[in-house]
């Protein structure tokens, strides 16, 4: 009996591993699990402290400005890191315009972008941002835990980061994740 | 037309594989000689059909047939011919076809070279190989068919990843896969033995050449991959503990254990259960590695297809092959007659320790590779497990192996005394100590010094067996020399295999002392680094077939040497591929066998070039060591006494008739 | 203990050879001891936009930025622990190539001991059973054997081989 148990052990391990992989693959196909996404440790924490200059026509802003706006407005806002050289940012742009039209305040930060290029980007495609700052060296982005563009952070009325999206906000993501969250925070 | 013929050949091969899986095993079960005899023919037929399919794909690539989807996605009219041919296996579908082709080659090889095997065993082995082939070909046809067409064809293809357009690519995958997939044959032997209910010394002898061949090829394939990364990726690294690298290392670890375990089966008919489990395990790891790389589950720089749907199909295949064989093992292993008893301190005992240590290393590598997935899925915690973890956990497990592998060949079978085995190594120990101390006092710190000492221990100790056999210094020189000439090849094989490992360790230890300098040079400027003077002669453009290249010409001379003599030219470059929009660096490497000098061209600023100049002591020994190991395996393979077609054919036939009496009567 | 582990790890990773993507001499710190420390710390940190490379190995922009940050913080006098902690606060444990030792990673770090232990246990159990199986015959069994093999006498050849 003991011997049989020992001999069945490799089979048992294989079955466990197989069942595990089956579950993982199933969730991956559903879309509820992504081994490649990196969660943010800033969720549930207040926004990091920063001050950024602006672009040509736009004044920059700081963390204090953000918090002041949140206190005044009493509603959550989106901070969006973008760049003119970033293709997924172009893909995300129409959805940002839609969200902005629906009343979500969006403040943009141009990451490692020449000021003229970033200005040109919003001038050409439309401006979903109420305020825009420029982070050319990219240091402030690192304080936010940004590792690529586009990345968006939803900050609630109390100044706490509630949601983070690494990658473009597609209409599907906005419908499934962002808008429901906005409703609960309102 | 040709792609359609290829497609048909692929389907034909699949059908033949199914026949190959079912008929011979049924024949062996029923002792039906005709069905058993059909096995080699079916295996060769499948090989032929699959060969035609592969040839059709290569032809489509060479002829720039962009109606074939695979060619359109991975090739380009301007791609050099060599890469059109070798690039067929640089993508997902092509590599699956290569897998299947090599599996078919294994079946064909057993058919061609396995004539000395008893017909029932051969039939079962070919049958099991056919089963694996059938599964793979079905996957190929249904989920990753290289012959899918597209209409209308694009004007030109999307070209292949520039990193892969390299001579090293031509040889790394086929050799690696031949090793990987080659372990299907020992796997088939193990399953056949479980079906038959018997493992004996003869089985051990038959399985050995196939294990040796696969192991040597896998060693060579891994080394080639590592060398390719070293010179192509441009920063002197050679092993990154990347998940795909680990996936190729795992079968190597258990395959090494299998190789040594099979010796015990052959010599003492012991360790049968270990050996069967290792044979099943090694091929299972090869299969599982294939699955992981193609499922999108892993974060890896190598990962092919991020397609969970394909992953599900392969998972099903794995469930049948691995689950089935392990279940068979659980129920049939007790039927295998228990082997010879042995004391814990004996050659068998040392080999059991070897098995345990190698399998422990494999377990740690599996755990480290899969842990990020487990932590994410089960705990929701996102972590990384990288080189620092593996280095810290694998090295302490490898160290006892390095120490013991020198002593173990000197231990007697069944019951040994440690004293004599150690005493005959006194000179190797002294030399190792001397090397270690010299290194510690000289350039190295503690860790590398230890490694150098261990390397000396391994290299010198490996020759102890030969010294013993030729009775060096104990009889006359003439006698020793004649004994040397008469030594079996397998003794040389073992010696080279073990010494090669030592050379590899020395190479890795040397690389830990590597230095690098980052400099900004204008044309005409010189800099001194690592005992050489480096002068940037000039920068120029050089056109390539499908890239634009910027070349730097460096004149390098050892310091202190005469100005003209002893200097040489190095030309590192950067290549920009317009179609894929990627830039690769081509490092320039000069080697004198004992160290590598390595120069990389970086960005240019105002006419000056950023260059990185490396000095890598003993770097070539890493790959020379691996080559020596593989050569050792090859030498053992050439030893006539270890091969199936060995002398005493009459005895083999009599053995065959004794073991399969019912079949024997029908065989001529 | 944690310090010892870190030292062992740094020594271990040093032993397997450096690999650098620094492409600017201006990036390197003037003090060679500090530069060596920065390099060792960098090799523990993952480049987040690459697959499985450290920031020392990668050519990516983000890797370069993180290298600069590591060096400037080390030059400012922070310990290795503090520098890594600063990055973990922003990017999470994912940025560490050398995983932390906590409840989640306990199985990971103990895997070598567990694997070795399991192997030795299996072998011991197998030996124990083998020894039991090879125990000498009882009286009744000897008598039966003598019955079956009359011409060899009561002494039976050893059970099994």
C-alpha cells in the first residue's frame, strides 16, 4: 500500500499541475487573468508629491493643484500619461475624448515628449485634458510607478489612487472597469 | 501547388502515425508477427511523408510564395537565402513541424538501427513513438498548420525578427530539438518495458545509445544557444535563467541522471524504477517545456506564441502522453523484478545520490520558473524570480555533485570503501588546492577561487580512471602505453564527459572576473583598457541585403607589444532593419582560446562613438567545455560494445527467440 | 539574516558573470566601490519593459533611467536595502529579480531543502521496504521450500537477487 502510494505520487503531481494549468488557461481565455500585467503598489495610497512645468500654451501643475481641484470638485479625476510618439495613445484618444465629454476631468502628463510635439498631438486630435504638464526627464512618472505609455490613474475625491490602467483605455475596458467604478465613487 | 502537396503529405504522415501507434502495439500484445513487422515500414513511411511536407515548406519560403500565410508573416524577398531556409523553423508553426519531423526521424532511426532488438520490444517502441507523433501531427494540422494559405498574397512578407537572422540560428534549433525530442526514444523504451513487464540488463544496454545520442545533442544545442546569446545580444551575458532556457535545461538535468542510472540497470540490474521514471520524466519535461513556451503563460524573451487556445490543445496532448505513461508506471512498476541489493556507500549508492541531487536541482528550477504564475494566481501577488534566486539555490546543490562526481567512478559496485577511492585522487586534490589558493591570492575573490579549485578537481580527477587503468607509474612505461592504446572508447567518453564539465565550470568562474570599459571615442582616438590599446580608426556605412549597417573599425594591440606586430582589427557594428524597424548590435569578438575580447558599438554623438570594451577571461572555455562533454558522449556512442548491432548477432537472435517464444515461431 | 542572504545572493550572482548595457561613460559612478555596489543592486532589479532582464542588462530607456536613479541614490549614501525599497514602493515586488522572503515565497525559498528532503525520504522508504522484503524465511516457509526443491536441501537460495 505504501509502495503504491509512492508510485502514484508522480502521477498525482502531474494531475495537479495539469489541473492548475487548465484553470489558468481557462481564465486567460476569459480575460480575467493576465500573466503579463503588472499591478500598481500605489493603489489605495495618496498621490505622490510632484511639481511639473507645462507645455507651450498649457500651464503645468503639481500634486497640490490636483488635491485642490479634487476638494473643489468633490468628484474623481483621471491622470493620464501620454506621448505623441506613442501609437497606443492614438488608439486610446477617442475614448479619452468620450470620457471627458461625459464629465470626467482628465489631466494629462506628456512623458518624455518634446513640448511642441505634445502640443501638436492635442491640437491635431482634440484635447481631452483640462490641464497638461510635461515630464520630459520622466522622473515624476517613475514616482507614479509608470513603466510605459499610455498609463492612466483614477484618483478619488479624497486624493487616493483607486484604479490604474497600464495600456490604452479601450471602450471595452472603460465600459467594464472604469465607468462602473466611477458610479460607485460618485 | 507545392504547398498543397505539402499539406497533403502532412495529413498522410498523420494517418501513418496513427497506424504506427496502434498496429504494432496491438501486434505485440497479440504476438502477431506480421503486425509487429509492419512497425519499421510504417515508421519509415511516416518519416518520408513528413520529409516531403517539410521540404514543401522550405521550398515555399525559398520561392517567396507569399500565398502561404506562414511565409508571408515571417519571410521577405530580400532575406538572405540561408535564412529563408533556416527561418522555416524560426516561428511557431515551423518549429512544431520540426518537432514532428525529428520525432519521425527517431521512429525511422529505431526502425533502421534497431534490427538487433527483439521484435516485440521494437514494435512497442515504434508504436509509442508513433503515438507521440500522431498527437503532435494532429495538433499541427488542426491548430498550427504551416500550410494555411492567404489570398490575395501581399507584395512582400513581414520579414523575420532581425535577432534571428544569424548563422547561429541555423544550427541551434535543429540540434536542440534533436536532443529534446530524441529523449522520446528512451521514453518509448521505458513505456515498452512497462507494457512488457520486464527490464533487464539487455534493456539497459539497448537504451544507452539512444540516451547518449540525445544527451550529446541536447548538450550541444543548449551550449550553442548560450553562445549565440553571448555574441548576438551584445552585452556578454550567456545564461539568463529565462523560462525558455530553463525549459531546455530541465530535460538535460534529468537526462544526465537517466544516462547514469541506465548504467546501473545494465551492470547490476538495479535502479530499474528510478531509470524508468527518469526516462518518462525527461521526455515529459521536453513536452511540458514546449507547452509552456507556446501557451503565453510565461514572461519570456523567447516565448513564441501568446495563444491560450493552442495551449489548451497541447495541454490535452500532454495529459494523454504524460498522464498515461505515469499511470502505467504506477500500476506496472511493481511487476518489474527487484534488482540487486547494494550498500549505501557503493557505486550504485553514489549514482542514487547523483539522481537525487540532479532531480532536486530540476525541482528547484521548475519551482522558480513557475512560482510567479503560482503566486499571481493563488495569492494575487506579483513577483519576479530571476537569476539571483537561481544562482543562490542551484549552486549549493551543484557543488556536492561537482565534488562527488570525481570520487564516484572509483567506488566499487555493491559495497565500497571510501578510503581507496579517495587515496587514488590525492594528486588531483593537491593540484585543486594549489589552483584554488593561487586564484584566491591573485585576481579572484573567495567565490571564483573556490570555483577554480573545483574545476581543477574535476578536470584532473576525471583522468584518474585512465591513470588507474593503465597502471601509470606502477608498471613500465611501455606497458602503460599499450594499455592506453587498448582502452575502450567508452572510458575516454566518461573521462571527457566529466572533464568537460570541469572546463565549463572554469569558464564560468573566469567570466566572473570579466572587466568592461565604456568609452567615448572620436576617429583617431585611443584608449587603454584591460592590457590592450584600442584605437578607433574610423566609422563608415556598409549596406546589407535587408539592413543598413554602421561599422566601426578598431585597431587593438596588446600593451607592451611592438607597435606593428601583434595588433589586429575588430569591426563591431550596428544594423538597422527597415521592415521590422529594429536595430541589432553585432559585437566583434577576438579570442585566443584563453580569453575573449569583445567590442560593442553604441550610439554616436557629434562624430564620436560610444563603445563598450570587454575583456572576458576563460569565456571560450564555457562552450569548449560543453563541446568536450558532447564529444565524450559521442565517443561512448562509438564504442562498439555499447551499441545494439554489436558482435554476437547469434546470441542476440537467440535472446530474441528466448524472450518472445510465440513470435519467434512465426519469424523466419 | 536577511543581510547575510543578500550578501550570499550578490556573491552568487557575481559569480555567474556580469552583463552590462551601460552605454554612457558618464553614467558610471566615479567611486569604483560605489559603482560596483550600484551594479550589484542593479542586477537584482528587473527591467519592466523587457522580458526577464535586469536593468544592468537592458538597453531600454526605462532601464537607463532606473540605473541613473540607483546610482544617484547610492552616491547620496543610501544602503542597498533602501534603494531597493524605494523602487519596490513604486513598482511593487515585481521589480525584484531576487524575490523577497515572506509568507508567499516561503515554498519558493525552501524548495531546495524540500526537494532534497523528498528525494532522500523516497530512497530511505524504498530501502526500508527492500530490507523487509529480503528478510529471512520463516520455519514454515523453509519447510515448504524444502518440499519444492528436494534435491537442493532445506537451505534456499537468497530471496530475490
